[in-house]
C-alpha cells in the first residue's frame, strides 16, 4: 500500500504548452505507458512553480530545503489498468536550485533532476499579478514570466487546462522493461487567464536539439494556476 513520501505546497504554477511531434516523444515513453493527447495534440509543457513547506513523510522538515523554485519540461502519458486509465506525466528534465534534492532524486529514484541557480519574483498591482521564474543555463539567465488576471476561475471540465493539470500520476523510465509509478494528490486548481507572457529557454542545451524547433514557435497556450497542498505517494514498479 502506498504511503506518503512527501508533502508540500505548490504555488503560482506557470504552464506554457507546446504541440510536439510524437516521433520525438515516443523513444522517451516509459514501459507500460503510451502517449496521451488532447484533441489529437501531443503537448509538452514548460512549467515554473514554487515549493513551500516541504516535508518528507509528511513530518520531517529538512533544514534549508523547505522552499525552492522548480522549472521543468514534461509531457503526458496514460496507462491502462483493470480499473481504467491512469493519466500521468513524464519529465524530460527538472531544474531545482538545491544540489541535495537533485542528488537524491537522481540516485535513488532515477528522476531527471539537475541543479541550476534559480530565483523568482511575484508582484501584484490593482488588476494584474506578475509571476517570474528565472534559471541560469551556462552564463545566461533564462526565464518564464507572465502577467495574469487577479481574478481566477475554477477549472473547467474537459478543458485544455484540465488535461494539462489533472494528470495525477508520475512515470519514470528505469529501463527497457521497468517503470516507476507514483501518485500526486491535489485538488483541482483555479486558473488565472494570462494577459502577457515572455519565455526565454535554452531548449537545445537543456533538452537536446530535437526539441528546439517546436519551442521556436509561440506556445499553443499559457496559463497560471494558483496551486495547493500536494501529497506525493511512495512509488511502485511496473515490470
């Protein structure tokens, strides 16, 4: 039976969503899963957000590792089970500013974490909230930033935002015939329409040249989610 591995608060999640070629993604699909699409589009999402109140096993707060930024590229898969489909995400790479987090995630769980200098800025005026996440690649600062309405709305059923945010399983390729599966538990998030966005990401260096052409085009959509408390359950193996 799965137990609680980590609890935290995820806040101010920026999602920039791009249409990708399934032929680029297929070699990265973990064993036992298949690519998931929304209206025939295979999305890859650049996601920036902030961790708060991080605790291991729901109890243990690690000094100096309770708050930090993350920036990742992820795509979407699903797995057929006896009780129906499990819809999940696969991470191409996850950036955090804490070396210990990257080391543990890479060594023990095979998660594709990398350590980069990072920083963030949140500003709010009368009508707009301005959310920025920055991450350093080589000697250059990259960023994802949005201006969004201060008034959000509940997630709309069967919307693109629902597809992007309501994949509640994580899948990690651990070999040709082995996959790690874990559950991510959180309520539906409120969505804040984005009025402006600016993205600078060295895709070729971070993810490889095969991804570059797709991110040279404007994103298919960009939105901001408020976030919530999140529980990550202990994983199991698919073999």
